[in-house]
C-alpha cells in the first residue's frame, strides 16, 4: 500500500546538515502527527494543511529538492501490508522515486510508527512488534511520505511438548499427562488451549485435561494438539499382575478312588480377585493323586501329594492326603439350610464306608461353630438363635461332614409408633419411639428404624424420631423397619398463650379523657407471642369504657378493672377516673435531715379536684442535686454528700417539693 501524503520536508539540503536536521524534522513530524492524528494517520489520503507545509518550506529553504535539483515525487514501502508476531521483528524497505518513477539513491529516509505501544520502528526500517493490534508506519523523505500497514498477531505455536513421552499403566489405572505449547524459540506459550485424543479409546481414553485411563491391555497413542501442532505420547496398558494364587481347600483328605474339585483364585497385590486368567494345574506325585486341567483331584494311592495351581508365574497349593481303604465318610443332608430365629430345622447324617455304603447305627456327634447363631441337638435338630451363618458338623469315627446353615431374622410384621396421636406446637419438639414387631406381635429388638415425614413444611423428624413443629397443620410421620412402614398423624399447633400483661397497670384519667392500654402475650417460658387475638372488657362500663383496640374512656369518677383476654388467659389494669379539673399533690414529710447514706421514704398524696385521694396515681420523683441526695422511683431518698437538695414529685399536672438536708453527723 502506497500513500503519497505530503509531510514536512526532510531538510536534506546538504550531507553535512542531514543528520541533525533530519532528527529535528523527524521530531517535528511526530509532534505534528500527534497534534493532528486525523490528518497524519487517517486511512484516507489527505494533504497537510498549506499553512503547515509553507511553515516547513520556509524553515528548510530549497530543501524540497535534492542537492542536484531532483524532486521527490513518492515513496514506496515494501511490503505495503505485513503481519508479524508479538516479540518478533520485520524489516521494511523504502524506495524514494522522482516524478518519472526513477529511484533516487542514498536519500535519507525517516521512519515513524503510528502507535509505539503496538509496534516501534528503527531508523533502518526494522519493525519491532510489541502487542496485538494494527499500526501504520511511515517513511518520509524530501517532503513526501509513504505508508505501510503492520498487523501484530499472537506468537504462533511452533511445537507442542508432551510429558512424559511414554507411560506404562495397568488396567483401570489413571495417569495425568501434561502438555505445553511452545514458540519457535522453544519458549512456553501460556493460555493456549490444548486438545487431547487417543487413537485407541478401547485401550486407553483421555479426558479434556489430559487424564489417561487404562481400560484393556494393549497400546495407544495419546496426542496433544494446539493450533494445528501436535505431539504424541505412547501408553502401554498391561493387565494387573498376579501376586498370588489362593487354592481352596488348602488341604483335604481323600480315600483311594475318591475325587474332589479344587478352586484356584488368582489375586493381585492387594488381595483382590482377578478374573479371566489361565490357571495350570499340576501334582507333585501322580502316583498318589492326579489333577485335571480344571482342578479335579483323584486319589490314586495312599500318601500325600501337593496339588499346585500356577497362574502367570505364581503358585498356590493344596495338600491332599490320600488314605487307604476303608476310611469312613460322613455326609450331612442338606448341605445348606435356612432357618428363622427361634425356629428349628432337622439335619440328617450318613456314615459311609469306602465303597459308599451306609453304616447303620454309627454314632454321630453334632456340633455348631457358633452357638450364638445356632445350636444343634444330639439328634441333629438345629435351632436358630441369632441372624448369621454357622457351620453344623456331624462327626463319626474321626470323619465329619458339615452343613452351612443360615439363620434369618424374623420378618418384621408391623411397626408401632408411640405416642399414637402426638401433638406438638410450632418450634417445639416431641419424641416418638418405634418398635418392630413380628407377625405374632413379638418385639424384634435391634432392628434399624428409618424416620420420614410426609410434610416437612408442617413437621420435621430426625433420625432418632424427634419431631419438630414447623407450621400449624397435620403431617404423617413414618417409621420403616426392613421395608415395613408404621405411621402416626402429628398435629402441629401454635404455642398457647400462658400469660397476658396489661400496661399501664394502674392508669388515672379524668372524666372524658382517654388512654390507650396494651396487652403483652407470652408463652409458658415467658417468650413473647404475636399475631394473637385480644379481647377487652370493663367491669364498670359506667365508669370506664374500653374499645376493641384497648382505648379507655373515663365516664364517671371511680375505679374500673379492665381485662384483656387471649386464648383463655387474662390480664388486668385498674383504671381510676377522677373529676375534671386540677389535681393536687403533697409530699409527706416536706422536709427531712439525713446523715451520710441515711435513707427516708417520702409519700406523695395525690388528690382529684374534689379532694379525693387518687390511690395508685403515677408519681415521678426527681432530685435537684443527685450528688447530695438521690431519690428512687418509689420516693426513697438516700443522703450522699453534705448539702441541701430539693426533691420533686410530679403526677400529671400536679407537683410538690420537699427539702432534704444531708449532714456528716446525721
């Protein structure tokens, strides 16, 4: 891209002055372009203002022409548009052309950048990329300029490094690979997204974060890619090695001609079974006992032989003792049995000779491996005691047979919850108990009880059966034992009102005057209750009337008891109604002398306008000098420092004073 905008001349009149004047012009060009960015760097072709051009022409004289009179017509920058990565550099060249298009050699060129934060340019035209963005650079000579556009892009990914390059895993084992994108110089490029893939996900899969999971034996290539670049890592998956082989039974006795099945179980290092492994069987002495490829041992002659099961280089053995004929054998029937707790089941035993014939009348001794689970009688009757598994053994002549007996718990027939109809108030709790019973109603202790509620918004229940009231209503509480449900309906009510307190308790008013009473409700614990209905009544409506909102109106002189009632609980206030007019107040005594810390209780006598004493009238007490004498709300004065204080009692508009003198000696 070439732009023939007119810029201030380079002032190259002579080679001697070129360097210093070029620096001045370059600085002035940059300053001018910063002061007039719309003119200097617009993508449209514009001319500098004539006044600016003339100013530079006048300052440089005839320097618009070269020393031999050849004028600069245009400047062409190559390349006109370019792209460079952050941190890299790019060399630009500028051709200075005269009006005929002939290149002017050795013309000094001044380079400048539109935005030094995006890219800078050296005096030789080398662009240094700083940060992402697009910037224009200019080459100026002989009063002409050419422009080029440089786009700074992110540093491209040149390589991807995966660590480690290979890894061996066992089936079901996982491993975290890491990958790093790098530029051409090998520097790490942060925050570049890495994608992972496996060429054989049936053997090993890889997550989006590079976590490889081994699934089956074999090999897989794990590839990490970033911006079209990739790097592989190899994964070799092996089966979990056999650490040991367990042969069951580990030893047994056979008679000649008898056969028995051995079982071999390959195990890993943690003792977990391994499946799908090939087991090879062998015997230490085939003349005593042989073994097939499936582990069937056949007794051949008296003696002992070690039967070995081999799997992947690991061995397990079983010692086989072969007795000569005829040893006896005991067979218990059934070999496996089920019995409920408290119930019985019979077992039978046969004593066999070497030919397998029953020996009639042979004595048999019975035993249980755990009497806490099941007992066995001398006749082979097994009684279930507790849930579990037990081995019942029948022995005769040094031989024995066994039966595996499983004792099952008695099935739960029902679950009973007490109390059967619980009630709880909001915010309070009630404890429920649940008992599992058999079909016959017998208690079944030790059964696990699971609690739940049908309506958690009304009542909640803990794992131990503690029910908490949440809001008024009903909820069904369930108790489950072995899949059998029991339930009760819980009623949740509001906390009842336990007390009602009316304030003020002893108000006084005159005929025609009103006063508002308030009722405070509390539960049995004294906690305040709100949102309850309160009704008001007066026992002397001719003296004092009460509204539904608790406003008392004095109607005639006298006293009336005002009652506030809520949910059957009451509170009262005694209202005194006096005649209209000015009441009076007198303090008795009206003067007193006290010693330090001495006390005296003053009485305030309040009378209505008719002269009648107003009992219970509210009186406020104060002291003119609380440092000398203090007074309580009940009128008790205490001497504190020597001096004199005035005690004032006020009731409505009436007031009176008393003089208190405090002395050291009393």
